[in-house]
C-alpha cells in the first residue's frame, strides 16, 4: 500500500477496452490500494481477460497485484463468446501487448475475493465492471461475505434509458442476470452506475490521441487500444468517441467523481426468459422533485454526477509516473 492510500479495492472485470481504462484509473489514483483483481467472461473470456490484465499491470509497473481467473460461464447458460466486434478479438482492440512474465494466481476469483475480505475486513470496496458471476459465486461460497465488505459498486443496468443489448437490458447485467440478481439483493451497500450516466460521459478523439502520444508505454498502449473501440461508437455518437462505462464506476467508487442525484431505491433484476430478461427494474417513483431514498433500500442508483469524467481521467493518466514502485 502506498503511504497515502486510503481506499482498499478489489476489482472484478472482463478486461476489454473500457475495463483497461478503469484499471488504469485505479492504478493512477494515489489514494487507492488495489489489492486484487478477478476476471470473468464478458467482453472476452475470463482467461483472456486475465492475460490482458496481467500484461497491462506489467506495463504499468504494478505486476505484483494478484490476479485470479474467475468464472468462464455465467450461472445459467454457457459463455457466448464475447463481443469481438466492439472490443477486438483479444478484448483490447486487437493490440498486441507485450506478454508479461507473470501468471494468474492459483484458486478462483471468488476465492481470492473471500480471502481479501478477511484480510481487509470492514475496509474492502468491491468494484465490479463485468458480469457479476464471480460475486454471486463468492456469496454462495461464503454468505457472510457482505459483513466484511465496505461497499459494492456496479457498472451495469439501465434505469430510465434503453438497454444496449436488448431494449431494456445492459450488457453486464444481461450476460448473467441470475448473478446480478443475487449480488444486488445481498445485504451490503450497493451503488449502481447505469447507462443513464455512463453514456453521458464521453472520451473524445483528442483525448485518445493525447494518451497515445503520452510517451509512457502503459498510457500509450491505452490510446492504441481505444482506436478500435472508437470505430464502434461512430454510429452511436456520430463521431470517433467512446462512452466511459467502466471508468466512471471506478471513479465513483473511489471518490474522484461524486454523485449528485443517486436515490437509494429498491432494484430487482428480471431473470425470466421473456423480453425483459436482464432488465434492472429501479423503483424511481416519487423522484420528480428531487432524490428520495426509499426506506430499507440498499442500492443507490446514480443518475447525475458533479463533473464529467473525461478531463479527470485523461489528466490522471498523463500524470502517470514514469517509474512505479511495484511493491
């Protein structure tokens, strides 16, 4: 842990393009101690995600952070192969990263999470930016897990906007609705960062070019990785740009971005096999005059924040130290 670190974080991810930016944000934040990472199948397979994560950590000078491979398949169906048309065949925009001389640790991501929850009891924040299969498996292995976790931040869902996989479902939730349902229903402090706000936070081509030209091998690699992702978003934004889904969730989790409209409301996930499968049903009744928390609700839904993420993210990466103490 760095001397100034004040937040202890476990990251669960399916390391594709925006996951890479989220990882970078956590590594660049001097107040965050990233103590472990688990990977899950989503943008790419869990094994590929672990390889991407290890290679990025090595480029960043942080290769000692433990990485565990998590679930390959969602709880209720086989893995569908990911989204190579969005994140590239390897999950990181088809960029060939230098292969790090480090391997995932033994044991599953769920087991790593449980071990870290004991080591950092009461202080551990979980940030999940992929399907929540590993979180649900950890809860099944140890139902007391929430008693040792400070909070859980989720990139996922769509509260008042359309989904991005179906008319109502966002990708992380839709890929494993059963896991999302179990994770959100558990007795811990949950923050849901849905498409409503992530799609409003946009990284522009000028930002990408600044990263690619930064000179630091890690930061420049992020700029190259984004190139493929930007092509996908041209039809969405009408220009080369990208949404900041996963980085926004991490920034909110560690306090870089502050929610200004985030009512604590009841949220359930549709796990049926009908057209609503994967929908996050957020009870946002009674919110017209301002945020209103519902009694007993454990999940706050972020609908607005204090500032845009892109400038903060880019500056933090451009300031990334030339050398990092990997210890």
